[in-house]
């Protein structure tokens, strides 16, 4: 009887002995967002696409991300500037980390996206006393019928003999097509979903909204007017955060607002679905493959950049090494760069003990000198 009394404390959850109640079933909704998609998708379809499989809207939580210095510092030549333009994503882009829930949506028909889980810790930025997550609502054509947005990833092609070929972008076939998003880049007006726990660190550089009121605790919808890339770079180089115009800022409770997303050409918003292999501004260098077809590619011979203002290369030259920087093909859904050197290591172009050294016998196609 005593043992039965220990295991069958009926007043706690009622019901039969050994059958706890209240721990099963779906979690109750935490928050809902009302979304309206506006515009005509038909004239925006990429070449060869004649219809939509199924339009959906997804909440995508953003990554904490830093672009590589080559994309941020002034170009050392017109050729390097062309590579930056062709291969570097906007350094103020929204970069996806995790796709949350998605629901069907139709043009001009309100849809409700409901969350039953908090954002995971890997998209929360800050410590346990002050952290925040930001998200973008993304409208996409679910071409593969998976019911969710598949993010496009950069991958490295490998050969059976261990060599690595030029990187490329991969994803499901066919790729989901993005037709709009509430938050694309900080250099344009954005409307983002926010979730805050604890205090708020106004000094955080995580998609900053300096000049705007902090998000309230819990879920909210935030508006900001954006800032120019020139003003942002000047502020960042001066150790400050770029400022928003306070008149363009707003904070709304999810239940009190409808988020309107305008249809846009996929080429203008597809980057919202592009993951970054590296988010800490580091660069992975590669030995020159043999051969490498540069036909139709945008490339340049350039110094590895540095923030030391004494050198060359706009921001200074870290060494006498000349790298070959190649932009991804124009047909690729995501922008990226590949860095080749005759001598170096994958993680450090100036390593003392190089993992490869072709300086004495460079490939015949190598265009950058010894």
C-alpha cells in the first residue's frame, strides 16, 4: 500500500495509476503571425518556369554572419571590383540559419503562420541574460513539394583521387523559388520577426537597429527604414553601429499587425535562401586545380586583403602572395568566391609550413604569375 501511494499520487494529475495526464498531444500555440502576399507572380517567373507548384510562406530565423574582408574592403583593381560585384553577397544581407514552420499562401489571401515552439538556442544571439533572435517571413514556390523551404548550400566537388574541384551551389532539384521576403537586407526597409529573452544589448551588431526602440520581451514585429551601405561602412570602420532614422522605426505585437510581403523577382530575393558555409569572415584557400576552366568566369589576381592601411590592396597587403579569386557562375542561385594560391594552407595563406607549393612549377593555365 505504501508503494502504491508513492507511484499513484492521484491528486497531482488525476486518472489511473501509472498513466500521467497532460504531457501528451501537440504543444499549444505560442504566437501567430498574419501575412498577406501581394503582386503578380507570373511575369516574375525565371526562364523555363511556367507555373507555381505551391506557394508557401515560411518563418526563417537569421544567422549571425560576417562577410570576408575581400568583399568589404576597397578593391585594389577594377578586375577585383568586378569579382566582388559578381561573387560577394551584400554584407548587410539577411542570412538564413534555420527554417521554422511554413503554411500555404495565395496572392491577396490572408494566411496565418502559427508557432508552437520557441526559436532554438543556435539562432539566439547573446548570453542567458540578454539574447535575441530575428527572422524573415519568406514566400516561396515549393517546387519539390516538401512543405518547407530548402536552403541552398555551397559545396565542394571532390574527385575519386582526392582532388577538389571548383565549388558550386547545391540544393533540391528543382530549387525552391523565392518570390518575396519581409526582411532581405538592412540597406532597405525591413519588417522582421523578433524574439527576445531577458535584457537587450543595444550594442549588439546582430542585424542592428541603432536609433530604434528595443524589441519587447517575447515575440514582436519590428520595422526599420534601413541605411545606406556607405553610411554603414563608415560607421563600422569608426567602431559604431549604423543609425536608423527613428521616424521609420516601429514595434508591433504580432496580434495587432498584418505583415504584407510584395512579390519580387527571384533574382532580387533568392539570397534569403542562401546559407553561408562560413559565418566568421574567415577564408578557406585552395591549391590550383588542374585544369580550371576560366571561360565565362569573373576572376582577378589580387593580394589577400588586410585591415592594415599601410599596404596595398585597398586595405593593405598581408603578404607578397598573389591569389586567384574566382566568382561563382552567373547561373548559380547563390553568390560565392573561391580563393586559389600557388602556395599556402587551407586556413592560412601565409603559413610557415605550406600544405602545397606550386611556385616552382605553376599550372600552365595559371594567370597570376609566380
